[in-house]
């Protein structure tokens, strides 16, 4: 067996001493240890693609319940602390559920209210929290609020959306939009409604009108919805494009930036996001969440780097920093991103660690491309994800090393991707949303029907059942890393220090929390690397986890370390547990 193509190696002594973590059932009001959001690992489930219980080809809540043990703390579980569910609300499905027609209900596509209650109960019984995706910036144009609002300038919801009069008429007599704002999905961000003789704003699809968060009635309605989900057992929320909630009060046009390949990038988005008034909204929202013990939020920053993310971060309220996700697989690039993040967040704010999600190319494909070392890189990336300072967010299927799936144009589900071309470049997000392969055979254990998207072509061998039976699989590596992270204070809450690069393709960093110390070393290169490493912390080090078949030898501080191609290893001081 090629040692560079295998997974987690554990000697008999390691197996005997491997951490045993039992689930702690959750109560309805909180969990032991209010800092779980800092110590824990959060797993993103894309419900349409996780598990289908009724054979319609679309994943659902009963399917998720049936596979909770895969995620739990038992001997065959990943050991995650929370599940973040992409939207499960009623929706026309024009933006894969992010166009919502009722924020307070369950889409029948995914199940019933009873199914959600059972999910919460079964997850809590296993010590797993439930985080819901909140899309607060906009609704579907089929939402009763918007149906009422677009009917006329009077009525209970008349001012709940961003409406404005035309800025005159063009030479053909057609109404001109109020300003030059663009839709992220292409074209103008304004659509004319003849019934009101006004334009409404939509940052995304025409069918996704933006709510007016300057309206007290809108805020109270949304806050009531949030309280409702907290009452039903939700442990937290992911806030979709939260920094776009409040728009410029005067709706001033954005400065232009000249030609860029993507239309959205041709403007400096100075007035359509990150506006005064956002902090007030966040404080109100966070106060509602903070009133419930153990709850948390994480915000999706709609563009912006770690410095902007850090300014919006508060205790129990995280903000995604996508700096690492946007780097090539190269040690200097990762080191630079880590330095920028640590400088922005400092010791007083807690960051997130993200390498994949439902909008981005999967880790193995994005970092390795067409090269033949995708599994090795996927393994090393797992170590980076789970040993950095910050809360790791793990996207479903990454624990198997899933790749992107090519989708023929005639099968594309992603609306912007169907319109993509030279004038509107867009990466088809369907490629990272393929169904989870649980077993070999037709439907890959995901469905007995026809899956809503194509399965990964290697699902017959790359599936949960096959990897669960292989002690050297990527799945086994994730299980070991999460278990070690849970019982090692340095890894789940420690400070982080980036060490001087001992070699061009090597990244090394220390984590420390009191007496607990851990050292991570990653070889980004395609050749073995032998290098000198001095930490000044311990006399000698022993390996705890590696991505390769054989554990690397321990080393005296200031001595040599040798790692194979794309090998990553975690060391602790000799004598440490």
C-alpha cells in the first residue's frame, strides 16, 4: 500500500488510549458549558442532498434523523457539536430554498412540524445542537408580505420592502431605476411594479425582494419569528448576508470601478451594505438570542475580509471569515491568511475556520484540481481545519473527501448558472451540492428514487459504509481529529502562534491553553520534507495524529522533523496525554 495514499494510522497502544467521548443530552434551555460554540465543531447539512426517506429524490428531515448517529458522539460517529441546516422553509425553490415564502414553517418537501420536533429531540438526546439558516435580508416574491406590499401603496405591508419612485423616464418612456445598484445575480437590482408605479429592490433574484429593515414593523415581525424558533428548540442561527440588511437611507448610487469580468465587481458597494444602523439591528437580534442560555449566531459576511468580520464578532456571535477558503494550496498563502486573521481578531475575538460550504467548490477539487493527489490534500486540509484557532465549520461529505460533480447544462438547477456566459461568469454551485453517498449500489443509499442532482461518480467506493470499515480512511481521520480536538484544551480553545517557516512548503503553528500545548506541522509540497523546527516550548515532542499510514518519529525541540508529501501531523510534548 502506498503510504501517501492512506489515512489515519493508529498503533495498538493508541487505540487503547483513544479518547472516549460520550454524548451529553441537551436540555430545552441550554447545554453544559456555555462556550460550546468555541470548543465545538459545527457540521453543515444541505438538506436536499443529505438523506431521502421517501424516495422522491430529495433529502428530508426524517432522512437526517435516520443518520444522526453518523454525526453523533458514539463509536461510529464524527462527534460534531451542532448541525447547521441550510433553509428548510417553504419556498418556490428558485434559489434552492433561499427564496422563502414563510420563515416560520417547514417546507413539506422536507417534512412536517412533527419531523422538526423529532429532529430537535433526537439531536439533543445525542448532544447535538440544531442551528437554523435565517434569511433575513429578503423573502420570496410569493411571501404573503410581498404579495400584500406589491398590491398598492397602502395596506398593512406597504412599506415592508424597499420601494422607490422611478428616477424619471428614458427616451423610450420607460421608468428609470432609482439608482445604479446591481443584483449579485446580474442586471439591475431594481424591478418595476406597475401596480404601485414604483421599483422594488432585490439584491439577488428578481423573485427575492429585499425587506426594509428601517421599518419597525419588519424588525418586530422578524424578531417574533426568531423567538418562535428558539421556543421550538433551535440552538442558534446562521445569518445569511447579514451585513446587507440595512441599506443607505438616501439610496445613493454606488461609485463605479471600471470594467470587471463580473458585473457585480464593477461597483464599489459603498451604499448597499455595511450601513449605519446595522449595529443597532445586530444588538437587538443578539439580545433575543442571548436571553436563552447556550444559544449562538454566526453571520455570513456578504463580501469583506477578516478585518470587517472581526468588527462584527461578539461573544457567542461569530462571523465567517473566508480567508483560508480563498487560498491556493501553498504554505505561504495559508500563512499569510492566518497572520491576517490573527491580526484582525486578536486575542479578544473568536474566529471561524471554513474551507468549504454550499456556495464554493469542494476542498479536494478546489485545492488539488486535476492532480492525482486529491485525497492526500483533503487529509492535510482536514488537519488545518480542525487544529486552527476558531470554530471549525465542516461541510457535509468533506469527511469522505467528496469532489465536485460535473453537471450537464441541461440538468443545472442553480438559477444564475443557467444564465452564465461570457457576459455573466458564474460557477455552478450544483457541483458542490451532490447527494451524500451512504452505501454502494443504485441511489448510493441516499434515495430509492432518482436523485435531484447527480451522484458523485465514485460513490460505489467513496461512501460512508466503505470508509467506516477502513481504519485508514478520510472518515477515520476526521473522527480521530475531532475526538483529539475535543479532549485537548490547546486545540479547542487555545491561543495560536504561527512559527517561522522552517521550509518553503511547510506551515507550522503552536496552540496553547495553560499547560496544554499542541503543535501542527503541514507539508504542502509534493515531495518529502525534512526540516529543522525549534518551538522553544517543550524539550521533546511525540506525534498524536498524522494523515499518513505511519506516524512520523518524535523529535527533540530544535531537531529535525520529516514529513511525506502533503503530510500533516499534530504533535504534543512527550509525556502529555
